[in-house]
């Protein structure tokens, strides 16, 4: 029986969801401002610029999202007649760092000490209480490190406030001295079944994800802890679909940074590297189907293609390289695609990463010296 899933957003995440849905004979529709978005090749796009919300809500049996800043008002309107997964509550919490950090606390998931800030005076109090350095972030609307300011000296308080204060609702966090950043991605089905992928170790360059290594090296002790944290979130939120939790690795263990109520860039490796990808399992969950195994097939490195397209033939000449392009035009800092490296012999990952660093116009954190020790 054919089913249609309506997706808020039509970027590369929606595109890859629809690619995973196709073999299951599940169609997707999209609600997105740009009609020639990456997902357009895979299903009908309803314009959020016109807007075509009502016809979009009539276009599918069940709904989901690929964009965490999907307006809550749109979701609430949809919910008058239709079901959306993940639940609106999870979306509302993920849209606000204060609600998110409060939930982590309630669920005993460690977070850096934080305080809400809504004036320059209570920013001063927060800095006094937390101690420097402090990371000041807008409570809503930030992504990829945008909307944040690291206050290292008390003299920077005014400047930080001048930059972010207009956002009105801010969060001041203690600076976490982390050794690395990891993410755990999990999926929960409509019957409450939970499946969790191995931890990814994530490397960023100027706030943008450069590459992810899976499994995260030396993560045997971290994996069960991260699984426990994400399972708590999924169960508490009565969540359905894929959820991502970004974590800092510190000398005292894992600290949660933020969650994304959706498939995630650090899970793109799972298309080739896991028995069932994050995209397919998300579609399965939303459609009410049994979940697939999240087991790793082989260690992988996922590398983002940023800003400029690579020489496709050179990438594909690498043994074990899989290229995914999102049909986007070139622009500085823009995610245009990704490459999954999955050689038969995992010992080759270092060589392949170094070769890829030479091929990619903007290799971000990947260099000729990159070493992968899995
Ligand atoms: P976010 O927008 O919260 O994902 O933060 C973007 C990046 O800023 C993270 O990936 C970290 O590298 C860094 N960062 C965020 N919060 C903190 C913190 N409290 N302490 C240290 N680094 C942080």
C-alpha cells in the first residue's frame, strides 16, 4: 500500500529521506520556500513563500520535518487534522536552548552550568556566577556556531551584549574544556522500540561540520552512557523518528550540548556504513513500520563537500568512496554534498582522508596530516 509523508523543509535532509522512502513505495511531499530545492527531484514541493500550507497539509497521510526551525504555528495548524512525528513538544524544546538545557537537567543528563540572560546587568551576574570564559548564545535561532560569543575577559561583556542582546532571550554557559565532540543518533518507532547507531566523532571548522569518524575512536566506555542519555530523551518525549544528541567528551565524562529533532549531518555515514540508515529508519518510524538494524557494517569517515564542487571523477577514483551531491549551487560555507569513505580495509581510512584533502577545494578540517585511528 502506498503512503505519502509530508516533510517540512526540502533541503538535502529531505532529499535523502525521500531517497530512502522510494524503495518502500513511500512518496514524499515538501513544504519549502525554494521550489527548486534539493528535494524537488524526489517529490512535489509546496511553497512556504506563497504560502501553500493548506494544500501541503492535504498532500500526505502523515508528516515529519527536516528543519528544526519549522514554525510551531504551522505545525499546530497541521495537527488540527493530521499527525506529525516527532511530536511538537520535542520541536518546541529543540528550538529553545533554555528549554533544552532544562530538560537535560531534569533527565539527569550532564550539562555545563548555565543561566538565562535578558539584560546586560544579569549577563554581568551570570559571568560572576559561572566564571570566565562564558559562552553566550541566543536561546533561539542559532545554528552552526552562529548567534554565539565567547566571553574570555570581563571587558568583553558590553561587546557580547551589543552583538547578541537584541535577541532578548540568551543563555550564558560555562565554557566546557572538551577533548572532542561526538554525537549519538537514535530512532524510536511508534511501538516504542529504540535503536541506536554508534557514536560519531565530529570535527568542525569555523562552526561547520568538516568530517565525522564512525565509530568514534576509543568510545567503548562512552557508547553505553550516550545510549542511556538519548534513550531517556526519546522515552520522556514519547518521541517517534530520529533524534540526535551532540555531546562534549571531557575528563569528567560526557556533557550534552544540544539535540536536533531530526536526521543529522553526523549520521550521513549510515547510508553506506550501517545496516539501516538514519534516513530509512526515520521513514520507517514515521510510517509506523518496524525499525531496521543500526549495526555498523564497517568503520567509515564522512566528509562534507563545502562551498565548491569537487572533481567528481577524482573523488570516485578513490577506492571505497561514495559521493552524494545535493543539487545545490556553489556558495561559501554551503553544504553541497558529502563523501562516505568505506574502504574494505579500515586501515586505508587515513590514506583516503589524506588523498581527499588534496582533491577537495575546501577540505575544512581535513588535511594531508589527518590520521584516523579506529
Ligand atoms: P552550538 O551552536 O551550541 O552547537 O555550538 C557550536 C560549537 O561551539 C560547538 O560545536 C562547540 O565547538 C562550541 N561550543 C558550544 N558551546 C560550548 C561550550 N559551552 N563550551 C565550549 N565550547 C562550546
